[in-house]
């Protein structure tokens, strides 16, 4: 059985312990334009993973958001009107 020690010198699995600090793989070897191109490729790759809603779902979500915003506007209006009346009553 392997003995577990309390040292911080345990190398990562699959990586040789050569004493050098880790640089970041592909990103550490490229210039600014190479990093920018890598960033763009990563954005495109992530956008391909997105599950885009269908037209009906989008209309439903938009309706829900507009309805919720109207409710919040009404709530803020009522609170503002109430505070206005209280301040007018107190300070005349």
C-alpha cells in the first residue's frame, strides 16, 4: 500500500515534475494576435453549444418579461406615490 504523506511536493497526475512553473499550455506560447484568435475560436465554439429557443418559446419568454417589468413598474409607482403622500403630509 502507498503511504500518504503531508508534503506539498506531490506532482499532478500525468505531468512530470520538472520544477518549472506551469505556463498555461497553448495560451502561454502565442503572441497577442494568437491569443486574440484563440479567444475568438473559443467564443464561436461556445456559441455552437448554445441551445437556441424556437420562435414560439422566444415569444413566450418575451411576453413574460414584459409582463413582469410592467408589474415591477406598477409596484414602484405605488411605493413612490405612497412615499410622496407621506412626505407631503409630514412636511406639508
